[in-house]
C-alpha cells in the first residue's frame, strides 16, 4: 500500500451494533485454518499487534478478530499498538521500532513488504506451515505467491482489492447508446481503440464548469500503462527480488503509453486538461466520468453512490491487459519472542469464519475461497449493478496470475524514493503538456536511472545473501 493507502483502501459503511452482536453470537472460530491445535487454551503468550487508526479496520479488530480469538485462546494476550495518521506514519513507526530493537510481533497492511524482507524484518513462515500442515491452497488463486521470495513464504494474505479494473457509469453509457464493456478478461475485441471511442461519445462540454468526461485514466506510476502497450518500464529482477540496475523507462512501449495518456487530455479531450481545467465537482461518484481505471477497493468505497448505477469491467487490450494488483499480508516479526502465539493469531485472522464476519460488517474482501461467497452476497441490492456471475468473473479474472502483477509499491525496494521523482519529473510534465513524452523522458531518464542504480547498489548484496 502506498503512503496514502488509507485513502486508497477506504472501506464501505459499517453495519449496526445490533447486527455486529448477532454476527459474533453465531459462533466462535477456532485458532486458525487447517492444522490448528485442538485446544488453544494451552497456548500462552503476548502478541504485540501494530495496527492503523482506521475506523473500519479498528471495528473489525475490536469487534470481530480479538473477541473471537479470546474465546478460543484465553491465555494469549493481544496488545494493539495503534498508529494514527495513515500508512506513512505506520511505516515510519515500524522501521523505527525495528531499528530500536523493540518491534511488534505482528504487522501488515501492505506497504513495501519486499523492503521489510531485505531488512530482515519478517519471519519465514515455511517451518510453521509445514509443522501444522497449514493449507495455502485455501486462499484465492495466486495470492500466497505474492509474498513468496526465493521459495520462502513471508506472510499470509490479509486483503485483496481484486487488482485494477475499469469502472463505468451505466447511465452515461445508456445515454450515449453504448454497449457495456465486458467482464471477460479474455475478450480481445475490447481494445484501447474501443475504449477511446466510448470515451469520446460520452464527453460533453470539455473544459467547461458543467463538463462530463468519458474517461479518467491516470498513470502516476509508470508500470501499468506500459504493460498494456506490451512493455515494462522495469526489469524482471524488480519483481523477483526488489532491485535492478536500470529501467526501460525510455523504451518504445513506454513512449507509446505516455503519449496515450497525454493524448487523452490534449488531443482527444476525454479527460480534463491537467493544469488548465478545473476539476471541482468532477468525479466518478458525482456521475461526471463515464469510465475510470482504478483499484478494486472502489467496489466497497463506492457503494455510497445513490444517483446512478455503476459496474466494473475488464481492462481493455492494446497488446496485453495486465493489471496492477494490491494485496496486503499479515507478517510476523523475525525478532518476535512469541512466535507460537503470534502464529496462532495469524491463522485465526485468515480463518474463513473470521473473514466472513469481518466482510459482513465492513465489506472488506476476504482472501480465502471459503469466505468469498459472503463478499459477493453483500453487494446484492446496492448501486453496483452487476449479477453475481458478472461480479465473480470480473474479480477472479483480474487476479488471475497470468495477468495480475503485484504493485511495485509492495515489491520494489525503496519504491518511495523513486516514484515521487517519476511523478514530478516525468508524469506531471507529460499530462500538463509541457513537452512530448520523448522530450520529457529523455531529459530525465539519466537522473531516474541513476536513482534506481543507487537503490540497487544499496541492496544488491543483501538481496544476494537473503
């Protein structure tokens, strides 16, 4: 999760206190999924759990996760260390505590988990998984592999956002007489050319205060637009071990992708012209974007929409429709003095029964196959106008390992160092039309690749030894 990840992962509305009480009285879960001890009363210890000061997460922790665990493991004390202010302060506090030799036992919430790994902060869970015959196949396809490095498992899936999708306003499609985009990710007739045609037909009064735009498509991180055009701004090592000595930011595919992002605004005018047009009051939730390419967390944050029906579709093809996935993990400190107790609590957190209750209350997607039906059912009767079959197809297609790539802010070590430089010196000048993509990228690629090389030199030996 990025440093503003709490905004990105804003959750849906909570159920009432009476509903919460009813859910919790239904049944108490055991201490974990397959292989958990039959009697957790014999397990003792204290688990320091670093959490964030987010209302929805706090509700799940205080009203579902901890109470249910206390019923089956009364001799394990869960001590929350809640950090206010979002993912940035959370990450800063975590790094400071590790440096001081007083880290929590359990943490997570995304962020740069390859960065945690290279610093030796996270425990390899393979010995515990093998000891308890813990079933990693219980999770949705591909999720456990997101935090498997050099054959070792360093976390258990906490949250999936179902990747990045195309969200669209059904009312604007109907007004323009357009066919809805497909939920089938293998439909290669759904192309960027068709996307652009639809966007042009839905755009009205661009640049004016009453404007409605056909498409909001950003690229404040370079990878996904370049993937769609058949390339990658980064090297394979970036995704495998977190560092690489250079990039392909100046490749032909990168140039084409950045040109497309610029043209959407300055040639086709299907998005507000950055730096020139006001966007006050213009958003997907206000009904003034026909389509928006965005992360799957909007499934639950946009259920507040009341004025129109909306849905989600597959990302269109140019050469590929690879998309960025955002998955968070529960991670155990390598320095934990309560590994057995922490492990039992981790298994409890991913137990399908625990996840079902959390999903029912908050709308947060579960990561286990056995709990996913609860999430689908939660959206019946909301402004998300999709059938169960459509919702299942588009979400499961998005996280299919053949097209789902974990977000670089999780897997590229010290991502926080280079991405602001990309945004400031490449992306922003391009979408503000301050030069052709070739001119802008050529002007800054040396400094950008120099920063990437500095990160590589800092960590390459540690990566090799880990």
